[in-house]
């Protein structure tokens, strides 16, 4: 199976539906993750941001409206087309090599995009390469109850799937092994599986258990200066 081609086909098929869901970036778990990004990165003039897995460009557009110089990339040509319609600078990339020069960005936002590649370690290595020293990456992965995880279930029957089932603790370890220092983390809790807020608060000292209750889980990590 050609993972990249299959994944691209999947997201091309989903492009129209995602294009119609601007609201998810303005209220709900993804809006919380974008706000976490803003708080983690802060803002200075000419802050260059890469929105990795930008989809139809809604998140990228919102970054630009906040004053960032954000561009997007996505493996889906149809997604990028919608991003361009929003007057967002966006490009198609279908492999794990990012088409940018070394130390070209101040920040990277990768929201539920790393689990759709067969080699997330290679993509994290590339993120490190394109970030300036001291730059920040905010990576978001799906919690166990998020519906997209169903796309990976059939791997248990030996079938080829295009979701690597990246868990929060695995992402935490990958970041550390590729030259990043975890600065902070945050979960978004939503849907029918949302636990009582008192239960969430009780797990403040056990982030792995807390992340297992989340719909989305984010890490803000800093590239180590050499």
C-alpha cells in the first residue's frame, strides 16, 4: 500500500465537508487548541508560522488575522484549493520532507496531522530543521475517544490503514528524542465521553491519565538551541 497516496485520497474526499466547518475553529476543542497555540507562541512582529496540515485554511487565516505571517501546507490538493480561496498562502506536499529552507519559521502548528503519516518521526525531524533555534512547535493529537481513531481499528485484522494511532505519551517521547523541550501541555475535553470536571482536576499530577480522557491533547515544545 502506498500510504501517502491513500491518505491523500482520503483527505481529498473529505475536503468539501471540512471546508463547510469553519465553526469548529471558533468554538469547541479545535478553537481551544488554536488559543493554546496563540498563548504558547506569543506574538512579535513578523512571526513566521507554518500551519502543517492546514486543511481548508481556516486556522491559517485566523492566525493571519491575529497578526502572524502564517502559511499552510497540506497533502490534499482540494484542501489547499479551499485555503487559496480564503486568500491564504498554501502549498501541497505529499511526503515527509517539508519544502522549506533550514530555520525558516518561528513556530509550527501541527493539529492532528502527524497521525496521518507513516513516519511521524521523520516529520518531527523536519519540523526541527525548519524551525529557528528557540522556535516553538505546538503539536496536537487525538484522544482515544475521537471518532477519527476508528479509521485505524481495522489494523487489528491485519488490514492496511492510514492512521498511525499516535498516542499523547508517544508524541511526548518523539518530541524529546528529536531535540525539543516540552514547555507546556493542554487537553480539550468534549463529547459524550467528557468526564466530570472534578475528575479532570484530580488528574492534574498525572498528565498521561488525563490525556486519556481528552478529545484532543496538545504539547508546546521549544527547539533546543545548539
